[in-house]
């Protein structure tokens, strides 16, 4: 298992929010199936998520803290196709 940390392994958000866009939920052309609870407060986002891919295994976590992956290759592929949005919680 691989652990990736916000601010170390991927950039953190200056506004505090580093979340997945809701359009990633479900089956994606990249082969990833993403599940997560959609939060809505004027804007919609996903904090904690779980994703699976037939070739790359699983990736799960919260980009504002840490993300786990079955492999480095799996994390890299997921991040390439489903990187988080950086925004400011005070904007809502």
C-alpha cells in the first residue's frame, strides 16, 4: 500500500479545499469507478472517495489529508485522470 500526503506528494490548496469534482462519481472513460458522498452548499464536491480500476486496483482517501493506493502506478494513473480541484471554502 502507498500513502500520499497533502502538501508533500501533491499540492495543497491555499483556500483549504482540495476536492474531487462530482462528475468523477460513477464509471469513467479512464476505467476508474469512483464512489463518494457528494456534499452540497451552493457548490458540489466530494471529500472522501473510493475508486477502483480493473488494472490498477484501488485508490481511496481525502485529498485534503492523505490518499491511499494499492500501488504507485495506480495512484499516478488516477491522479492523471482525476486530479482534485483546489478552491476556497470561504467562497461558498
